[in-house]
C-alpha cells in the first residue's frame, strides 16, 4: 500500500504522566511519539473493524434463528397446536432479548 501523505494535524491534551508513558513506549518501540500514537490508534481501529465482522455474523445467525422460530410458531398456530405455539412464542421472546443485549454490548 502506498504511503499516504499526512496533511492533517490532530492535537489533544494529556497529563505529564500520560506524555511520559507515551514517550517511554515509543522509545521502547523505536518510534517517535507521533508514530507510536498513530500506530496504536490506527491499529486499535483496525482491530475493532476486524472483530465487528464475526460479531455481525453471530447477530445475523441469531436473527435467522428468530425468523425460523417465528415461522414454526406460525405453523403451530395454523395447525391448531396451542401449547407449541405458546412455547415457541416464549422461545422467540427469549431470543429477542438475547439479540437486544448482544446489540447493546456490541455498540458500547
């Protein structure tokens, strides 16, 4: 990948202790403080993007399972099986709550 020109400046404030920590870590890595911060921030962003893929897949599988349970509940209603319909409705409700908690955890 070609090197992109760095034309944007980003300024932020931190404590003296924070600055010393960054400088120490940068020195140990053989980098300037700026290069170290870039590497750490951009690396963390790439990791977050990569980890979102599998989480999105799990959420999609949960959604598909919910759709299957809903279809089974509809079939049970049509065939006149009230106990199965109610049990499937409860399972669908639990699955929906799991999906909501999962979405909340992913987006925190």
